């Protein structure tokens, strides 16, 4: 594939994106809705937005997902390049975007006050959280408010009368979460730390499961579930996201945060593997009979492939063949694992750099697991930083899983593993 062909495709879309979208008579104009995006402040790939429509006797929740496939074609140069990467890869040295940055910024992302193409799901829920009505449409939307999670939390919490939509949406989606929990969904709500890079310096960021993050998460799960039901009913070959069965941990009523951390760790270990499959099967931890990834088509190829099929079906065009989808699923699974491994290795490298730049005398840890007790390899949970990592740890004391104690970091340049000494 020549760079010139790719550049020509990009330049054409930059000049003709709105014309290409407006020419489709099947596209529904939803710009009348008050529409919100909720993301981290520095997010570039803005995939999703939400709206609330007031009906005579009910509320209709709209979930909008950016639609790159309204502009780009399967087997185009842009598509082939995206397929080779499978997903956007966020590393400390650089971000490697799945789709061209110029198109992400100027055509695909759901930017404030800009008309954008979307695949929109309109849904009305019953009081118990089950679905009363749903529809899937190609649409044009216009985002009215781009909110950070902090700003969205304030609107949900305070619910000012003139801006109460997010608070109502939050209550609607809480019902949906209860519905899933009654079907056996496993909910793990905990803060987690991750290392980010600012001005080439690693720093720690702690992400809490706030109301707005729970709202976005539940909306995306609802979208993935209903799109999977739609593709299943209409025999549309797509990559479904499935999770193998697992043995649930018995949970007593924990009052000690240390025990909650250990329980959550053990629970995650018992969960079955997740992967993409041509066959719609149960996703156990979500409590759903079928599910797929469809809410991040700008940064995940599995989502983009689902959207290609949706757009073709909604426009009465031939679907991508089942055999071709099956081959793509193999690539998605394999390259996806490689990208995940690269990200984890990068995080491990950054974590070591962060410890080296923050030589605090004491770190409060919980011993989660001995990977190899004889080689002194274990997994620590760092209480203040809300994260866990594989560590080298040698102590003359006989320490067991669940023990809480203090350690001191010491630098070792042999590899990326973290080395600690016992303090108390």
C-alpha cells in the first residue's frame, strides 16, 4: 500500500466528510438533542456521547458512538492500515493511533459544537432495568457539552434544575446495573492507580469509581449488549466478546479494607478468560447472554469491524463474509494480546522509573500472592498508590498472603522488576 494512496484518502475525507454523510437519506438528524461527552481532559479519541429525550410518559436514553465507517470503507487503505495495528497503543514515549490523527481530530471524534456521524442507540428501560424499547439508527449529532469526569460528577451530584439530565441518566443506568446484578453480574468497584507521563516525567494518577465513571461504563455495557442482541437476531457476523465460565469466590461481609483488596484480587483470578469469537456466547462477569465491543471504533478494530457490518446492514448493502470476519477475529485476538503485552511492559518500566524518582523510605503493602516463594517473587498491592505489581522481595520473616507490612524500594538495574526490603 503506497503512502500516496493513503494520503489521498485522508485528504479527500478532510474535504468531503460532511457532504458524504449528508448525502445518505437514511441518516437521522439528532442534533436537536442536548448531548454530552464525558472524558478525561486530555482525551483525543472521543468515541461516545449521551443524551436524554423526554417523552410524554417516559425518558428515552440515547447513546451515540462515533461512526468512522460512515466515511471510510472496508478494504480501503485507511482500513488496511488500522487492521495491521488492531488498536491504538498508548506508550510512555508515544501514542500510536489506529486511525490517522488528522481524521481523528477533524472528522471522527465527537467534538463540541461540531456535526458528527454516529451510530445511535435509543432505549427506554422498564422500572426493573429491562429493555422496553430500543432502536439503532445512523445519525448526525452535535455535542453541546464536553465534560470532564469531575464536571460530570458535580452535575450528577448536585442535579441543578436547569441541568438535571445527567442525574436522571445516572438513575436510569443504576436500574440497569441492578438488573445485571440480579442476573449474576460481578461488580468490582475499586480505585486503581496508573503511571502517566507528563513532560517526560512519570507521575502517579489514581482513578476512583465515581458516579460519572460508573454512568459511562454502564452506558457502554448497555450499548454493547443491545448491539449484540441486534446482530445475533439478524445473523450479522461480528466479533462477540465472550468470557468463559468461572468459579465465584464466596464473599463474607468484609469490614477491613485489606480483606476487600485481597478478595477482589482473588475474585479477578477466578474469572474466565475473555476473547473475541464469531459465536455469541455468555459474558459471565457482566451477567449477559451476549455482548460485544462496539463503543470505541476510533481506537479498537473489533469495534470498527462491528460498525462496518452495522452500517452495511442499515444501508441494505452486502455484509462482510462470515469467513472473512472469522479470519479477522484471529488477527484481533493475536495482535490484541501483543498490544496488551507491550502496554503492560511499558507500565512496568514506568513504575520502576517512578519508584526511582520517588525514594520514599516506607511503602505500605499487602502481600497478594507468592508467585515463586523460593525465588522471592511475589505480588504486592501498594495501599497508598492503589496498584499492584510483581516484585522481588526477600525477608527473613515467614510472611503469608494477606499480611500487611512496610517495605523499602532499592534500585536494581538487572531488569524491570521492582526490588524491596522488609521494614516492619
